[in-house]
């Protein structure tokens, strides 16, 4: 994954900078069971979900560029 400097610094701040109580944002996240579950889900399924969403919207854009509101196969099925 490539990050620009602003994103990289934001992640490093989350991981390393401590608040008044001495905790980092990451330590706080690790103490929240829901966030730990979300983090695990993203680690396991995040790339797949991102790719599926990207593919879906890429297809929507391509159809819009061709003036189609739905795939040709679905339009043909509706006629019969």
C-alpha cells in the first residue's frame, strides 16, 4: 500500500503519540472489543471488500459513459 506523507504521518501519530494519560490511539483501540473485531475483519476481508466495491463502481461508471443504466443482459431479459 502506498501512502502520501500526510496519511503516513496520521498513522504514525495514531500509533506513537501519547495523550495526557500516556496512551496512544492504538492502545485505546486495542481496549475496545468492537474495534478489535473490526480491525480483524478489515485485516481478513478489507482488501477483498475494497476490490469488490471498486469493481462495482468502475462498472457503473463505464455503463454511465455508454448511456446504459443496467447491464445489457438484464435489459434483454426484461424485454422477454
